[in-house]
C-alpha cells in the first residue's frame, strides 16, 4: 500500500456500533492498523453481521480523521435488525460522525417494532407450548379458589373490581408466604428473566427489569386463574355444572339409550357379563374424558367441602389435568402478549433486546446490497440498492432457458441473468429496486496520466 493510496477495510462485524452499544472495546489489532499504520488512508470501513443498512460519515474538524465513512450492510440476513437502536452513535477513534443513511429509516424501524405486540403469537405460535405450562406452574398452588362469593355479591361494578383485585393480591401473598410449587416456579422464572436482560446494564438495572417482567407475567397468570375459577363458580351457582356427579354425560346417554333403544331381550346385560363389565365401564370413562367441565366442577366442589385430602392421587391428577387444559387455552394468548409487549418496550424505549425483538418478527423484507464503481476521474462511487418487499412466490423464467449462452459467460452479462423471476410482476425486484444511498470518495491525489511510474489503488 503506497503512501497516497486509499484503502477499504472490510471486517465481519461492525465493532464501531457493537462496542458503542455494549460499552465494550474490541478490534484492537484493526485499530492499530488504521490509526498507527494507515494514518488517514482508510477511507471506508464496511461490515455485515447486522441485518440492516447504516452509513455514518465523519464531521469535518481540526482533529485527525482515521476513517471517513463507516458502512454496515447485512441486508442479506435471514431477518431484519432495527436501526433506531443505534441512532445515537456519534464517536469512533476520537472522530465525530453523523448518520447519513439508514435502511429501514429510524421512524420505520421504530414502527416495525410494534409488531411484537400485534404479531408475536402469530409469528411464534410454537411458544404457546412453553408459555401455557409456565403460567400454569405459576398458579398451580392457587387451585381451587373456594371463597369467591364476596366478589359475586358486590352491588356495583367498582365493587366487583375492588374485590376481584383484592383477591388477586391475596393470591399473590399466598404464593410468597405459603406456596411451594408456584413460588419455586416464580423464582426460577425470575432468574431466567434477569439472565435474559442484556449484560450491558448493571446488575441493579437488570434485576429491576427482571422483577418488572416477572411481575407482569405473574399478575396476568393470577388474573386468568381467578377468572377461570369465577367462571366455574358462576356455572355451579346457576346449576349448569356439578349437578349429577362425575358421569353426567354417561347418565344422559343411558337415559337416551333406554328411551329410544329399548332392550327387552336383555342383550346389553349379557354383553356386560361377557366382557366382565368392560362394555359399560369403557363408555362411562370415555364420556367422562369428554365431560371435562363437569369433572372439574364436581372435583372442585368436593375439595371445597372436604379438603384436598379427600381426593385420591388419581383424582388429584384428573382434576389438575382438567384445569390445565382450560387454563392453557386461556393463558397462551396472554403470555405471548405480555412477552411481546416486553420486547416492544425494551427495544423502543430502552434500546435493549434488538436481536430478540426483531428476530421474533421474522421479517424477510428490506433487502439491499452495495456496489462500488471507480469512475473515469479515479473517484470511488458507492451505491446501495434495495428492495422493500421480497417476492413470496417465484417461477421459472422461460426467457432464461431460451437465451443462447456462451461458454464461461458471466451471468450478469446476459440479457436474462436469473433463472427465476417473481410470480407477480408488481413484486419483481427489477420493478421495485431503488437506490437508498449514494456517495463519492474522492481520490487522494489525481494521477498524472502521462507518467508511467505512478499508480493509484482503491
């Protein structure tokens, strides 16, 4: 590298952004190369790794400028990263920089983050399996709630709310003071939540964020538990459940069977005798499996009257399995909403979890690539082209097959360079591509075209 040559340095990750974000120091060897050896000859640093496009250019000053432009383009990644999280980046190697281009823009990036509230469950429905189980563990010790008449007896809506949230608070205190399973689940969730917070924050701040996060989940789980119990209690009081024991559905079936399908020859009795009682028993317990609300309500009533010790081990398993099925259905939308809201608040207000908040959205759009061109004056022109929306369906391009191809011919020199094209013409990248950034790096010293002993490299 000559003394007047211009240099581009490409690294795998933009440590100027990541070091600023994580309050870290890395890339000491690269810094030594740029500051101590190149001494201003590095005109551009480029990196990928972050799945967005950002360019920061130096602000002219009296101090030395070791790098003129800092460029990140990782828009070929599997998902999108935000840009607004890095909007306050200013200093690198003692030089002041300002943002010249961001794709998506800071405003669009912040708006996209809202998808964590609206689309988290749709994009990450597999999380329901874990979230429902976690919520059930948090309130496992709270079932059943036998004393709920004080909520139902209130005369006004405000009285109902006051009694309801008072009961939620009492349940929370019970978890802290008496519960074993729910308290252990909440403690384990708290440890996971604190560990989940990025390590760039102090331990105190991580603990505060973790406590608030777990408190939101625990409050949601307790509210859902009480709503489920209130629903069962209301059905019991209105004689809709717990009216005929565990086998209400089977008794209804027997009454319909005897009314519409009489058995004067005693065939059913003989079948029962020949199968050693399996014939009616299998139907009875199979119908009980489909009559979960009745089983849950009857067992709940027995527990409230005679205590948990009145249940056999099998009865307890059946009760908690019945409760889990309904509670899981109720809780899965809420746990996704709480976690999505947490990610939204963190990435937009606290500028945390930028990787988790955007990888969960699985955005395949906002693709871009950067091209370099050395013009006739020896200046380096940098273009970045982008496509906002990626086609979702592709088809074979018949023109590609029909074009005569020369041996060893590069694809970009062909008239139809790609074997594939967008199935929808309005989504074709050839019709939607745009230039999102263009800048020129001036050659340090114009070459003397008449001299044969001088060369310039970029």
